């Protein structure tokens, strides 16, 4: 006959096991297509510069590999389905081609002013996680000096150096004395490193025995799996539903959020 004491002990053990399993349970997802085996490639077909002060430049790109149809996206110019971008002002543009599986390739394209000022070089300093130590320094060439520099459409300055910037997106513009202008979209990152900070957190708190170390999907011993689920990791660590027992410090939670916001880079 089972005694009340042994029955209670077994119940407690069962509840503990159930808690541990449920704490590590991940929303079940279908495995994603491995983009490294269906590599998308993106090439520039033609690029035409613009007349100074106008937006009559253009360029076209073409994707291959992967699985069509492809969509072409530029944060600065929007989306289209044929890879042709027209009525483009001077500046540097990033185009992302995405195939039917969601795999993508990226290409940077420069459209220059024919006889005016252009951006020659750009130096960016990381902001830090939750701090404003970032900076942007630009070097201009061509056109008629002296140049004026603006950030996010603000007050013009003669210095080409912008400091005390937090992480985020910025638009830097350069104008010469003839009124010719070129713009550049710049992303300042926090600079949190996967190898230097995030990897240790994942390996010691998440990819542990019984929890995302191969027994529970996804397997967080793989960086590609971590990157594919980066948004969920940020959400669940932020609301302290992951890892079990809410064992992350606030600093670790903040570092994960900053790394994911930076793009979950392999850095």
C-alpha cells in the first residue's frame, strides 16, 4: 500500500519535472529553409549618376539563385518587383533581394552627383549599450567648398564630425556652396559582441542540459538557430519567461536586447 508520505513525495517530484520541462518549452516551429544551401545572389546591372541638385539618377539589379519570385527592397527607395529604381538622388543605397523562401542577399550601390559634392568616406563609432557614445565622421569631395553638414535635417554646421549619438538610424547630408547636396543613411550600433558577451550567456543559461541543447527545439548550440529566433529570445528574456527561474541579470537582459537590435550579428 502506498503511504501518504510517498504519494506526496512523488507528486512533488512530478510537479518539479513538469515545471522544468514547461520552463524550457519553446513555441514549436517548423524548421526554416537553410539559406546557405539555397544561396541568393544579387548583381548590379547598370547605374546612372544624377545631375547635381536633381533626382534623375537610376540603377537596376538582378537576383539569381534561391527560389523565385524575388522582391527588391531599399529602405530609402521602397519596394519593387523588377529591381529597377528610378528618379534617384545622389547618395548610397542598400538593396535587399528576397526570394520565395525568405532567403536574401544585399548590395550597396552609389549614385553620385555628376559635377557636385559627393561622399568620399564615412567613419562610424559604436554607441554602446544604452549609452550615447556614438559618432559619425564624413569626408566629402568635389563641388565647391566650404561644405555644410547636417544630421537628420538639423542645423547646418561646418564640422564634419557628429558626436554623442545613441544607437539608431541617422541621415547625414552634405551641401556645397552651389547648393548641390548628397545624403547618406547611417546606422549606429551598440557594438555588443556575440563572441564577447552573448555566447557565454546562451551557453551557460539556455543551451544547457534539458533545455535547448538538442533535446528541445530549437537547438541553441547553433548560432544560426539563435539568429533565426533572435526576436523571440529578446522578448522572452525581456519578460523573464526565459531561461528557467529568470536567472539573467538586468545587464545580461539589456545586452541581449542591444545585440538583437543591432541585427543579431556574428561578431
